[in-house]
C-alpha cells in the first residue's frame, strides 16, 4: 500500500510555535526529511524509531538537491511509509513546497499540508514589531531577497509606493542591494528598518535603525543569519512593544535531562519563563524484566508482611502500581503506610488513591532515611521499590536504626539513549547550551555516560539537591543547587543563576 507525505511547517524556532497538528503528524512519522532551519527542540520530537534525513544546506553545502529531496519523498511513500517533510516556518512561504507537491502528484502519492507559522510574521512579533498597524500601513509584503531569485526582478519603486510594511526573507546577504534599491525607488532614508536575527529563539537579536545606516549597524553588531529584514514605520514600535527579552529566562538555553514521563513538566515551567529548552538525551524508563522478586513481595504484602512502602520517585510509584495491578490489586496494600521522598512522588501516589503518611522535611534520600527511621518501631518491615541504581544514603540512614527490616527492591532501570540527530557533545562544547538541569544523581550519571568524553568545564549545572550536585561536581561542571528539592525551587535557582551569569558577562 502506498504511504503518504505530509508537508509540515515547523514554525520559526520556538517549539511552542509548532502547530498541534504538526506535532501529531510528526510523532507518527516513519520517515522525516528536515531542513536546516528546523530548530533542535523540534528535532527532539522526531520519534526514535523514525528514519531522519537532513535535506538542508549547511555552510554553503547542499546535502540534497531539491530534485533529490523530491525523489526521496515519493520513493519513501511508495514503500508504504508515513513521510513527513519538515520545513522551517511555513512550507509555502519561500519553502519550495509547491515543487515537492508537483513531484508527488506526478507519482500519484497522497499528501497533506500542515501550514506553519512563518518567520515573516513570528520573528517581528517576538521583537515587538506588529507587521501591520492601522496608524502606519495598509499592507504587508513578503519578498525574497535571494540574489538568484531576484535578478533585478524586484520592482522597488512599486514596493515603496505601496506604503506597506516590507519583509525580506533570505535577504541578509543582499542587504546592500535592498537598501540601495529602496532608496532609488524613492523611500525616505530615515524609514525605520529592522534586521532580526534568529528570531523566536534564545539567541534572537534585533537591530533597529534608519534604512540609510542599517548595514553599518549590522556590521558593528556582527549580525548573522538566519535573519529577516523589515522596512516600515512599524519598526519604530519595537522598543516600546518588545516583550520577549523582559521574561526572566529570556536568552537562556537550557538542556533538561529528566525521565521523559515527567520531563515536560519542568520544561514547560522553564519555557513559561522565556527559556529555550532542549530535552536531551532521550531517556526511557524500563521496568526490570524479571518480575519474580516483585511477585513474591506482593504476596508478602497481601499477607500483611510490610509496615511501610517507601517511594523515591514518581516513576517508581507508577511502575509499582502497574505491576501491582498486573499480579494483584490495591487491596494488597490495606494497612500499609506510605512514605514519599517529595512532592512529585506524593502527587503520583495520590493518583492511585493513596495519601502519603510521611514526607521528609528536606526532599532527599538522606533526610528521608533519617526521619523515617525515627518514626519506625524496631521490627517494622519496609519495602522500597525503586530504581536499580538507587541512592545508597537512604538505605544507610535506615540501617542506623536497629531492628528494621529493609528491602531494597529494584523495579526499573533508567536507560539513556544518544540522539540520532543531534550531537550532545558538540552542543555543549560549542556553547549552544547555557545550563543543564539535573534532578537526581542518576540523571547526571546517565547524561555523562551518553555525552562521553566531553569537556564539561564550561557547563553550568543546576542541581535539585546536594547529592545531585556532588555527582555533577565530579565531572568538573560549574554548580548551582536549588534551595529545596522541588521543580519550583529549581526554576528559581535557574533564574538566579542566569542573572548572576548575565552580570558577569
Ligand atoms: N518557509 C520559511 C522561510 C524559508 S526562507 C518561513 O516561512 O519562515 C529562509 C529565510 O527565512 C531565511 O533566510 C530568513 O530570512 C528567514 N528565517 C527563517 N527562520 C528565521 C528565524 N528564526 N529568524 C530570522 N529569520 C528567519
């Protein structure tokens, strides 16, 4: 059976600007053909099982010619695959989407188009420039500044006459020609003009000035690509309307390492504060394959053999209950008290209808162990279902109390996978990442295992607690530690770290 091709617009960079439909289609893709302008955050959404093919242009080198891309699309679809052609911005705004559709039609391949948010509108918006405003203009024009496409074909006189906002894509290399053309076409030299680099990302920069000196300003600030040029009175509003840079984590790129199931909570919190968040490396939580020990414990539970169940992560809670329902049911827990390490585990437990009986004053393994030991009577039995590589301090503290029976039961492994598309090592070493968050010592271990022999000395690690920080320190990272072991406190810590770093620069 023939597959299908979806032409999907990835938007200008910010992962939040990918459409819901775009994301759904992407998550079901079997083959993804993507361009250079698709942001790294969006690339992390490509399923691990999908074949990802880079079709863009990097450092002047085309990886695939347009004809080769066209061919790849219909050939993969003919094999029966769900193919996503992922393009920066909108597929039809200077995106050659039309040419790809012609090729698909020629081979009778079914297709759909998922429009994207074009950089032409989103990048000005993230810089406080409304592309139209009733007081200033009655139209907006999107023009390619690409030299080959242009070949003197732009009627600058007509553009100037329109009185509309002019937006040039692919025009940065031709900034001089564009400026000259507009001036010759009769535009006032002091017309407000903006050059907007890497819009909607943490690295976005804006230059606003008069048309006549825009080139010089860009040279002075060493503006680079991708960039769009906006010419028109609306550019004068940028200073007053700008909002992105006012967010507390604007301009900050954060790598979040955290088991996928709970990763997005922290990422969303950080994005809300304006950060650009990359979720890497991919992590999966894998229940241990042999359930024999677990089944025995369920039996003991049913026979009233334990006084306490101790949970040290939401993953532990979820996997424990999945397994419990597979072999027994919730009645096995009648009369058993539950202790949790912190708020996230407490919430996870509540989902199964159980209120935690105990939560320590500081959310770490050591405090949990020490305080819980005080509550327990000699002879009480504790079951601790948790990660295969669990924190030893918890057990150590519990063992200090005589007469407790402690059973440490590994129920899952955290497995870290290298990204097949992004190079984590390169991202860290070339400064593309400002901060990395770690929510447990095991996330540090997993992260460093995946990134190999990377130089971590420039990496700023924001850690949830002491043990996590100690692990990160071993690798020579610069450390910040949250005051409390909660995601809120971690976010506050990041804001402080970002401020300190900004002050030093
Ligand atoms: N289809 C895309 C445009 C492709 S042409 C869209 O709808 O956005 C490529 C040009 O888009 C670049 O040369 C640059 O001018 C612009 N562009 C794309 N993303 C950008 C970004 N994040 N910041 C600034 N310009 C961007």
